[in-house]
């Protein structure tokens, strides 16, 4: 059961990263917009990583 949760979370993270990359490559790529998106994507991925760490700590 734990592997299924980990796989689902990993899949969600990969999906977010791919979606962010696709968004950055499509349409108008203003430098400021791209920079903001990279910053917010990095922040979101760090938060997801912290969440995964907390959940794994609680399961120990």
C-alpha cells in the first residue's frame, strides 16, 4: 500500500514538472513570465518534497 502512495505522489510531481515545461515552451515566452514560472515551479516542487518527507516520517 505504501508503494502505491509513493508511486502516485511521484507521478503527480512528474506531471507537474512536465506541465510546467510545456507551458513555458508554448505561446509567448516573455522573460519575466518564464522567470516567475520557474521560481514558482521550484517552490512548488520543494513544498511537495517537504510534504513527502513529512508523510514518510509519520509512517516510520
